[in-house]
């Protein structure tokens, strides 16, 4: 190859390589800049969900519980601050996640509707059985979902008991959405509804706190047992592939250690002792 042409190709290849380096550098900087936007993770969750989540007595406006504690252990090594806010009832939590006003929903069942605005993280936090709760002495025959037809139930506004049951209930059952689960239990006690639909661990601890543990029974079998997840709002600036991957790795480690089990025991005691 003539000397002039060889020099031309050398300069051309060098220039093209330099452009590639600049492009890679710009992408890395842009990615790093995006990651820097997530120095604080704003989290919402169900404030009616002890021992996983409930309104903090020491810090009004925030939530405490086993799930915020687990979340702190997940993200602390990542250099990110966690703020678990009490943004209101469960329906409002989902509304704010849809709008990207919170970054993460701490504890959500998987439904097709929620997948439109949430990116779920695997593995799940834990599995949650949901039961039918009735006043003692007012038990009725129950084995299948169809046994609930013709009866009036209540549960939290915006709650889910799994995709399959939600679809069945929407078509065949009468279930009222109530703002607080305490109100639902009181309605059942007064005979205004026939049953309360609520997760078994949370139902037991709520009834114990209300002094009604001996006045209600949970019918068997559970209507569902569903995995409970952390889920990132699709509109969140923190919802980047790199951050979700790091979050997932930490969650896998703690899940493998069954960390949530010990935290649930610890925070069940704290809820019963420290809340009014």
C-alpha cells in the first residue's frame, strides 16, 4: 500500500476509535448521572400491615416495621438513603406509585393492572396467606370461593388477594372496600358484614391489638397464598436497570438467610408493646 494511503487509513482508524471512546465515555457519564439522581429512595406501603408496616409512633408521617428494616439492610451497602413515608391508605399508595411520586412500593401482590405502572423485583419478600375472618359463633360452611356467594364481605380499599381471586370476586362476590381493617372487623362484629377478607398474619396481630383475638376465627383453607414483592414505580428516576440489579442481588442474599422471618418476629413484639 502506498505510504500516503497507509497514513490516511491510520489516521481514519485512530479518529474512529477516538469517537468510539468519546461515545462510551458520554454514555457512562450519562448513566452515572442518572444513578446519582437516586441518592434517596422514597418508599410507600400499606400502613395497615403490621408487623410488616405500620404508622410510626416515634416519627409521625413515616412507616416502621419488618419491611422497612429489611429495605434498609438491602440498600445501605448501596449508599442510598431510604425514606418510608406514610402517604395515606393503600389505595393512595398505589395512586402515587402510578404517578411516580414514590419510588418503591414495599409489599405488593402481583396483578396485571399493577404491572402497568410497577416493575416487580424477584425474589419475593415472603408469601402471604389471605383468610376469611368471621366472628366466633357465626362461622359458615366454607371450602371453596363459591361458598362466599350471597354473603357480604369487607376488606381494605384497593387491596388484592391475587389475580385469580380478584377476578372471581369482581364477577361473583359482594365485597366492600373499607378505609381501615379495624373498621372492617368492627363491622363484622356488629353484623353489618358477614366476613372480613385479610391476610392471616396481619389479621391475627391486629385482632390481638384490638383485644378481639378470642372473638374472631379464620376459616380454612386460605382463599389464596400469594408472593409479596418490592416493586419499583415505572416513573421513578431510581428505576434504572443497574440499580434494580444491585437491589436484586442484595435481596437474594437476605432472602437466602431468611432474614424476613426474624424481622417479623422482632417487629410483632414491637407493634404489640409500643403502639397505642
